[in-house]
C-alpha cells in the first residue's frame, strides 16, 4: 500500500482532511454541546447530565485510549479546541476544564515524546487495569514500551486533573 506524503507543521501536526469518523466525533460533540446550551438551560436535570457527559467522556477518552491520535490533524485539533473552549465558557462548573486540560496534556506528552524519540506517540488503550497495545494505521506500527511509559504519565496526570476538577465541582477544597 502506497502512503501519501505527510505535511507536518509546527508541533509536528499534519494537515489532512477530516475522516468520516473525525466528522462524526466532532458533530456528536457539537450537537450535545448545543443541546446543553440551548435546550437544557431550563431543565437542570438534563443540563447536569449533559455537563457530566461532555466533561467526562472526551477527557477520559483522551487520557485512556488512542483517541488522541486524532489531534495530530490540525483541523481536528482546532475544531476540538474551539468546542471545548465554548463548552468551558458556557458552563460554570470546574468539570468543564477536564476536556480542555486533557487536550492540552495530550499535546504536551505528544511533543515530549516527539522531542525524545523523533516519532509520533502511539497511545495504548487502558481497560480493566491493563495497557493494550494499539496499532496505528497512519504510522504503520504499534506502540512500544516507550509509548506505554508515556501513556502511564498521560493517564495518571490526567486522572489527577480529573479528580481536581471533580473536587472543585462538589465544592471540596484541595
């Protein structure tokens, strides 16, 4: 199979068109965000549900699965950043910072990995206390022990950020 030449930019991100899956993720996030802003303002029960869903799911996907590989794409990263910023500015809970913090943390870990190994970070998937190797079709390889070590850093720092956001949401002082 012949691979296209990849055009990297600052931060080793690449310009490429959004895949159907990328569009589905972004559209789903946007629709739930719009529902949270427009429809559930007067329905606190549903607003709280979408707030927790919009905070927890994107953040936990970013720190515990290969979902962050999508952030290599400049367009996906910019749209994602815009959506999480809108989410943060339209809600008044500390939970809204988790998706933004996990996005930024992923890029920091990614850049540290690139600086040290001159290749893309391939995150593992974490489930039931185990790290499962992921094979990236774009990179043409699976994650190594180096990727696993960086994944541990990403997950545990991300988990601490989540706890801080959660404690802030329930009013606990840290």
